[in-house]
C-alpha cells in the first residue's frame, strides 16, 4: 500500500469532499482552457499555442543585456503593428524580486480612489487570465467579453506578427501587447505595469520609453531567477535597473544591501533620474497593533518628509492595512512615495485618497487567512488556514515574521509545493529556524498548468531533512522505520509521541496533506495550517472554493 493510500485510509479520506475536489483541480487553473470562461476559448487555445516560459522555465541569460538575452526588438515591432498603444497613456513601471504585485495594487487603488481610470497589468493569475488586466475605476479584472472582443479585433495582427517573427513571440509578449492595447482602447488616465516576464532589462514590458514613463519603482533585489539574470545579486540589480529612464523619477522600496543600492543609484544618476528611497531618513512606517474583527488588520502610521531631491510630505496615522506583515507595510510605503512623486508632477492625489487606496487593498494569496465560511467549504470547520505565495528565502522570512506577529504562540503545520527553479534549502531553513513546526507536508501542484517545473514531493522532503539536520532540529520523517511503525497505530499523531519532534512527510495528494495536517493540529488543541511555496498551490486551494 502506498503512503498516500495509507494516510488516506487511516484518516477516512477517500469519501471526503476535500479529497474529491482537490484531486481534480490541484494547480490546474493556471493557463488551463478547461477552467476558463467559454467566451475565452479561442483566446486560450491561441495562447496555449505560443511559447510559455512560465510553464517551461526561463532560459539561462534570457533576462540580461547580452547575446543570450531576449530580443525586445520583436516586442517593439509588435507594438508598432498595433498602432503604438503605449503612446496613448502615462505609465508607472515596477520591477523587483518581491513586492511588485502588492505595490502595484496599492498604487492602483490610490489612483482609483482619486477618481482616475487606471490600467493595471500584473502576473501571475489565480483563477483566470483576466486577473492580469484591470481597467477603469473599479479595479475588477477585465470582463471576458471585453477581452474576447479585443482578441478578435487584433487576432489577425497577432497571427501575422508571430509568422513574421518566425514563431518566436512568446505567451507573455503577446499578453503584454494585448494589455497595452486594452489600456489604450479604454483611454485610461495612467497604467501601473508590473515587470513580471523576466524582471530585467529584457522583460517584454521594458519598451516603455522615457516620454511614456511617469515613475519607475524598484521594490527589492533578491536571489531569484539567478541564471536568467546573470548569476549574481549584482547582475540582478543591473538587470532590474533597466527600467530607469532618462529624467524620470525612481522610487526605491528596499531595504537594499548598501552595494546593491549603490548600483541602482549610480544607474539613476547616469540617467539624470532623481531618487526617492522609502528607507531614507524622514520616511518611516510603524505597525502599532493588530485587530481581529472580520479579518486580521494591522494599524500603522506612515510618515514621509523629504527635502533632498523631492519635497514630499505625508502624515497618515492609524492606517488599517489588511495586507499583513512589515514587508507589506514597506510595499504600502513605497506605493505612497510613488503617489507623492506623481503629485509633484501635477497629478491630483489627496492624502485622503492615499489612505483609502492603502486601506482598500487586499490580494488573494498574500498572507490571506481564510474566513470561517471558506474553511467550512473546504470541509475543515474550525480550522485556521493561512495562504501565502511565498517561494523565496526572503518571502519565507517575511511570512515567518508575519506569523510571529499575528499568532506568536500558535502551533503550526505546513503544506508546501514549489517550482524547480527555487532555493528549496534556503526556503526550508527560514521556517525551521524561525518557528516551531508540528508537521511539514511536502506535496505537488502544477506550475502554470504544466508539470515541467514541478519539484517532486520526495525531493522537497530531502531538502527539509537536510535543513533540519544542519540546524539540529529533531524530526521524524517518512523514510524512517520509526515513522512506519508509528503510522500503523497512529501514535505518531498523538501529542505525546510527537512532542519536540517535527514530522516531515512527502505526499503527492494536496487534499490528503491538508486533511492530515489539520487533524494533527486538532489533536494538539488547534493551531494554524499554513499553505505556501508558490501561488500555484494557493490557486489549487482557492479554486475549490469556487466549484
């Protein structure tokens, strides 16, 4: 009998609602025509015919300004064929290793609160490709009807371009071109654009010229996509700095290592771009406390007083952020700095709108606690479930800090799935050294609708075993004879038997992982079930709530 069957049988899972649902939809909503709206069938089939580097992985050196780098020329030529839509609106361009999506959401909501029509382009999506594009004052994803109409209108241009470019145009390039065309068509006042294809100088979004750009933002610099962006933290910084344009202000999120910030500031200086850093003196943000009404919120003060390159001024007290954690407060601060830079350029943005935009921002899969109704829909009433798309060392640390801030004494069980191109060992170390874990279940979820980039659950388990050995943490894992003996009578899940030991199990079934992890916590008088490792596993869980 397989381990999956053993766990499922032991806990009576084969007839469970959660098992049935998650076994069908686990991770498959990413780029899947099976779950898209009927109106988008033609679009999704067309997009599936293109090269998709989110699904297959980005080639080495693709994001650098070298012979191996992606060719921005084909993106520029596609824009020309579509009538150069970027010339129709101003843009805020956001790059960085982490925090791009949250910062984009904060800033977009600030602008909407002021009454502007905003286009926002981000990646990836959870349930539907429409989530990547929002347009107008509502912040809602573009409708299926609007997106389909746009596709049908420009389909012949796209097909001709793909043919002329010898089928080298990618999924992300075409989608980016569609987003820019949509924003021009809808006459947006401004567009907030996340650099999410490669995140470097050769990212498909980096065809925004200085005349089109209002503000550029670099949130953080971390060790992700190392091979694609040159192999070092310094080369990543150089690649990200490619969004800095001549004479246009740069907002730095941070904090950055001193020599990394030096690289970014040097590039800005060479481009005659004034810099605002959200970590400069005179700019500060603090978390004052937490509230737990309908959902957890953190009460924050945000103070911005600068005199160096810009004279920016903002004082907001008792801002209620539902985006939790000090890293999200830093993203909110970065967005506020960008809003003030826009105000300096003549955009009407009140302090009231900045507050409303920050307080009104909430993203799925970012430190998201499921509601009681949602956990009941999963067949796990009474459970406390936290979803977060953390997948790097830095984002793991941010999640650890958020957990310690919100529930410092809680018992924890984790369910984790990750893509292949991540630092799995560093990710494991952050959790094992940061919090006391009752159990860790390593599982699998499709990445961008495919299996090419899935890290096998057994491989993830081996990384966690290695990390626990390095840190001297007492564990019981499913390769041990002791584990197999204890599993037979269920003793491993009793509070006494697993005291001071962390259980580490590789299990392909996400549903089984969630159910068993929750039962372990219940036998220990409750705790928090944390589901993380990528937005793909988060998507797999969220998708069950909409069935």
